[in-house]
C-alpha cells in the first residue's frame, strides 16, 4: 500500500479506537441457546426502538464526518475527502472490526445512491444545501421511484410534474418507499412529457418531504414489519433549482441512481439473516436437532455450504477487480441472485430441520423464530429488481440475447396501454 | 374446478356443481365452527356424505381450503372411522391430533396429553385422543372439561387457523384405553385424504388469484401473463396441483381396503404437502411485491397450506417414514396400475 | 518457486493455448481421436511439449520444468477443457507429476520428472480399487518386500490413462501403511485392460497386478498425505477444465439463441430461453469464482483460503455447474442438440465423467463437510 494509504489507515484506526469498541472476534462456534433468537431479514422494531436506532446512526455519521470519514471519496467542496475508491473499501474493512451503530438507514439509499446522483446531476444550490448535510447524517434521503402501476416497468410511471413559473407542481403516488418515514428529502421521478415515448418524458427532482402535500403512510408486510411506505404527493411545489439533470432527461439520472449501489465489502452478507443461514449456524441447527449424522441432511448442508462459500469467493474477486481499477462486471447481479437463493434455500433447510415446530410454538429456542425469516425471504427475489428482471438483464447485457419485441419504447406515453383501464397518461 | 372422480360416484356432474356452489355460499356466510356445523346439518350434508363419501369429502374439503375456512369438519371425518370402536358418545366429540412437533409419535398412555385441537371446545363433551400403549395404538375418550386450562393458541405460522395446542395437558386418570389400532389407521387415512384435498383447494385458490393478477397487471405495455417466465411458473404450479389431486383420487380408490387405504393416503398427503410448497412459491413470485403485503390475500394461502401440511404428517416426515419402510423391506402398494 | 505472472501474461498464455488447440484439436480431430485405440494424438502431445512447453510449465525447474504454479496451469487446463482435448495431461502432470513432487523422493523425481517435462514420458496415478474410492485407508492391493525388491499384487480400477501410461504410480498397502510405488507401463505381471467409458475423450483402465516389480517412492507408509495433496490439486485442476467446458457450452447456447429464429423472432428473445441462459451464466460465474479461488489456494497465493476447503468447494460447485450447463445446452438447442453430430453431447459426457472421476456426489459432499470439520 502507498504511504498516503498507510497514513489514512493509521488515522482511521486512531479515530475508531477513540470512538468505538472493538468487536469480539466472532468465533465459528455458534452458542446455541443464548441470546436473541429472532432472525428476520426486515427490521421489525417498534417505533421507539426504530427512532433510537436512527438517532444513533445519525450521531455516528456525524462523528465520522467531523473526523473526515463521512464522505471519503466525495469532492472536498461539498464536504468530501477526495480520496480514491479504494479508501472506502479500506475504511469499511477497518470499521467492520468495531462495534458501531448500523448506518444503513442513511447509507443504503441516501449516501450510496442519491448522494452520488445529486453530485452528478444536481444544480449548485442543491449540491451545497444537501450534500454536506447528508454525509453528516443530518439529512436522510429516500427514493420516490416505484408506483403501483410502475414496478418492474419503472419507466411507465405516472406521477406528473407540471411547470408553473419557477416551480413544478407534482401530483402522484409512490410505493415501496423504504425509509420515507425518516427522510427529509426524496428523489422523485415524474412524468413531464406524456406525448413523448415513456423513457423520454421523465424528469427527476429533489422533494422536501416536509413540504405541504406530502403524505407518508406505512405498508404492512406479511413478515410482520412495516419498513416500507406509500407516499402520496398532492400538488407538491418544488423549485426548478431542485431539478436533477435536464427537463425530460430524468431517465438518465435514474440510471445513475440505480447503477450506484455500492458494493460494500461483506455488506449484505453480514446481516443477522445471512449469519443465520451460514454453514456454522446451519451446522449448529443440525446438531441441536440431533441430525448431524443424517446423511440426507448432511448432503443438503454441503450443497448449501458449497454455494455460499463460492458466492463469498465471487464477491471477494469482484472487490479485488474493483480495487485493481477494472470495470465492474456482471458479478453484482449474479451476487444478488445468489444471495437471494442462498438465503431462501438456507431458511427452508433450517425450517425443515426444525420441522413442524414452526407450526406451533413449542417455546424451544431457535425454532419458531425461523417463521419470520421464511416469510421475508420471498422479498429478496422480488424487491430491488425481481429475479425475472435480473435474469433478463444478465441475458441481454452479458450474453447479448435480444430484447422482447415491443413498441412501448417508441410510442408516445399517452397512447400506451396499462393495467385494466386502457390508455395511460392520466393522473394516478 | 371439480375433477372427475373414478370411484363410481353416485353424484352426477351437475349435482356436484350445485353442491360445490352451495358449499361456497355456506362457507362465505358462516365463519365459525359451530355455525358451519349447523349449516352443514341443515344442508343435509350427512345424507350426501353417506351416499358418496369420496365425492362429498372432496367437495367439502376443496371448498374449505379455497375459502380458508376454519372449523372442525376434519374431526367428523376421523370420528366417522373411530366411532364404531368407541362407546356411545355422551355428547359432541372432538379429536386431539398428534402434535406436529412429535413427528407422528402418539402420546404414551398415562403421560400428560399433548396435541392439537382444531378449535375451541365450546359445546364439545368428549375429546378422542389417539395414544400408544405397549406399542399398540389405543383411543382415550377424555371429558372435554379436563382440557379447561390446558390449551393455548398455536400461534406459529398461521395464527388465523384458530388451532389450539395442548403442550402439557391433563394426565387421563381413570380412563380405560380402547384397543383400536385398526380404527386409528383408517381414521388417519381418511384424515389424510381430506387434508390432501383441502391443501389442493388452497393451492387452487392461490393459483386463481395469481392468474387473475397476472392477466390484469400490465407492464411494458402488455399483461405480465404474456411473459414466458410468468406463464411457465403458472403452468408448473398447475401441474403440481393436478398431480396432487390425481394422487388423492387414486387414494380414494383404495379406501375400501381393510386398513382404509393407509399407504395410498399417506402418499397422497405427502404429494399434496410437497406440492403446496412449490405452488405457493410460484404464486408469490408472480404476484410480485404485492404478495409481500398484508393487504393481499396471498400470505394467507401460504400460511394455511403450510399449516395443513403439518397436520397428520408433514411431507418431509412422511417421506422419511415411507423411505424407511421401503428400505426395511415393506412392499410398496401400487397406487396406480401402469 | 514461481514468479508472479501478470494478467497480461496469463492472457497471452491463454491465447497461445487456445489457438494451438483450435488448430490441432478442433471438433473433427476430437471425434477422430476419440475413436482411436490410443485415445489421444501422440503427435499433438509431442507438439504441446515442443511448441508450447505445456508439460513443463508447472513442474519444478530443477527437474526440467519451468517452475510456474497452479494459477498458470489452471489457464492451460481451462482451455483444454473448452476444447475437450483428449490427452493424458491431467493424469501425467497433475496426478503423477504432483505425486512425485509431494512424495519428496529426490531419486524418483530425478528419474521421472525430466521425461515427463519433455513429453517423452506419460504417467498416471493408481489409487482407487473396485469400489472407485480414492481412499488409502482400505486398500486391498498389497506390496510384498522380497529379495529382489518390492512386488505388487492386486487390482486397481478406473485408472486415468492406465492403458497407455509409460509410468504408473501405484498406492499399495504395506506393513508400514499405504505406500507409493512406481511401476513401468510394460512391467511383467501387469495386465492393463481399457474400460469402456461413457466419455471416450477420457480413458480409464483396470490394472491387474500379479507380482509386478515396483520401486518404492518416498517413505513407506507416507502415501496418505501424498494422495490427499494430489487429490486437492486434482480437484482444482479438474475444476478449471470443467469451467472451460461449461464456458464453451454457454457460448454455444447464447450464440444459438441469438441466431435461431422461430415464431418470427430469435428464440433468445423468449423469456424461457433467456432465463435458461441466465441461469447457466449464474452457475458458471459461481463455478469460475470457485475454480479460481481454489487455484490461488493450492498455489499458496497470499490471502487465499484454506486449500483443502477451496478445492473441495470447487469440485462440488464446478461438477454441479458443468452438469447443469451441459444439460441446459442440449435443451436450448432443441432437437438438434440431441443428435450425435452436434457437439453438445460430447460436453455432456465429459461433464458426467468429470463429475464422477473422484467418486461423484456420493462422496464429494461428505469430503467437503469433512474438510470443513463438520
């Protein structure tokens, strides 16, 4: 590593030592029967607990920012530190050794996706106003993209933005908005030219979530939680300087957002759900149910372990390539598919071993709790890009297979057919 | 979607359609065990059943599954097989099912009772409990009052099932076990056929919901049902349900055997239990993000199908038991002549 | 030992091998050689040594090798797998070559490695017996020490290139434990019977040993450790080959899906086909990652995972992936994929024989668990 990197590491280490405690080195021995046995992919905390966690996240982000670790790769004029991408990975790896608050409520969408989008496409006033505040944990951002009639086919969205002098007036309905209930701003994609083909008539805006007309309502999930929201926008006024990118050029902006999912080292693979289906934990499940000698169960365990370990290798190699400056390949999509598959199969396997204890709570530690995970694993194959869409993308972009023929990318949006009611282009 | 039955049914297709319709209305109008039982009695269900048990059971449990109904109609199926072996009842009876967590083991005679009840014991006089006494299955007839403080809602995967668990119930002192191994075998077989049918009903309703959704939901300018990935999933799900139904039909053909067609009934339950996992996986996936919400009905089909699988032998336990028997030399009974 | 090869150099090596194999071992040649008695083209084998130095690549420099490591060898093996090259490379270099290196017997190394490095000597390793298990704990083949030295008695089965190898290394039971021996291919008392195999591009033989004179290689009783190491290297080598073959299948499927028109459009525009190809891609990416990591691990690259686990993971994942991809490749090609004339079945056979080479699923899952300490 270079001298600059060495100095950075030393500084980061000093900061972490002074502000956090080191994690106990996690052993591969699972302590069966101790501690919290709830395992869920979604957070399902009561509101007070949720609020506390968000406050802790903000506080940690503020400390990081003030010490120079809040936006390691961002441009200094907007509060960043201007270091190369590798510094991010280096810091993440170091921080992983410490027990720190989970900042994903800030970083997953806001800092990881919307921040870079504002940087790339925002006008100066918006960059100045929001970027430092976001990376300092003061402003949380959410994504106002999906709509009830525009899921996989995001470009067919119907929320409208109509120009009125120096402002735009936005009306519509967004859905599956995580974090909206904590966010101060949202990035909204709106229809601004219904007479143009669907991809060509969209504009992106930053919306103040406290503006009149913004109404956030939680969505109840079958797994029990309510992490997602519907957001109703009723004639919300947004200044033109909050527009991102060109008028009618919003699709390009959206692609920037969607491409920017940060590949964090071990990110998704480190959550409680992923740990619960890891080989050591599944081995402990087998042992606890006296099935360690069961040949069929062992075989399934080996199949799962092989896939999980290989997925880890895939992720490691992707990180190595990125560090070496190479362009990201299809690994991210492959990894997402494998992550969903591994988690689903692992949860089902554990559930089978725990057996019918799931159906009726016998109070045994480590059995009933699998229900929540089982009920949330379908989400992985649906949210953030369904498995079917991911496969389309892989096949079309990597293997060069032809797209499904369709006229909807050249027909004016107003003339497109949509669910049930014939023609698109009206208000939601 | 009533399938043609091969058991020399006394009921013609038109009658079956009418009955199915009546059952649908009944289950829409009545949602608790007592009123369902009363409404069935009023419909003259006992006579329908007596005339053609296979068709009657199939119709009732299909609609019960489709409607996600909760009642104790399954108890009636088992009690019909058990009654001849038992003393005359002092009042209405219910069945205590082996606890799913015990994987098919019956509670030992003299030990605290444990198991699953399909609902509250209001109005029930006696609970019939299958148990084991020196390696032989027996039946215990326990006064319902003894269960007074021993039940708790199962919670679990399907809290709406209304099922109650008895984790550590009363020790049945002074109750003489009735030797009834054969009756229990027949009752279990009848119960498994009924449950397999109910599971198929749940799956069919889920599939109908998924099919309707994919036809109505447009993305990329066309109904998502026109995309092959979606169509093929629905097709796979359909095949799984049809296969499960066919196996139950074949099981009915063996119901007249001395053991009540136990082997075939087990296979039918196993098949249906396995099918529900596949079917619901496909229906959830094609419903997309909506299937993850509480607002959509889909989650209810997911949980109910899984709960029904767990009763009288989940598909994994049954597969294990079947495999063990085959490996120790049991001759498989042909379910279908090829 | 080996210098660090750059990405560019590895790419050059890959191109060189690929071009060579396209010219010398295209589909037509493979089909011809498959039918031959020997099962490989001796001229091509000699050219591999003379023109590209492939045999010498990863053998120790002090015995005529070039001193490169497994990372480089993996590139060569992948290309060989892609081309379905019928050749005794896996047996000679990976099985026998690694065994000689691992046994640490300087005399044996000096006697045999130079010939192997130049391509003059083909060789193999015989471990499995009638049950096909690569298990040194329960051997029936015995070595007897007599006045004139050792003789071997017993039967070895499923010996890779056993009928044609010039040199055969045999693991046999002695009082001290499993021991490695070397036997000449034409030794007295040795009967070599080619086995009829599913995959004609990979030859297997049965060896009957009736008091065959043999020379001990390494310490008596020390063969278990040697075989374990060879197995790790062999699984890793096989993984590279499997990835190469799977890549050829996926490319064939994608190409066919882009070109074949039915119902007025390329079949690749239908989701069912598209998703099949995507599924193949996902499995292949996973297999590729596993194979690479295993190669790094057995080569001792800094920061690589434990070689025992990595090799076992690679073996499981690549075996399963190659089977899946080879099967789907036939499916994507429809009716034509099922014909003798189409190469799809050749890959399918190779996928199957590779999957079973070291015992198959009956064994490789447990092997992984044991390496993981479960």
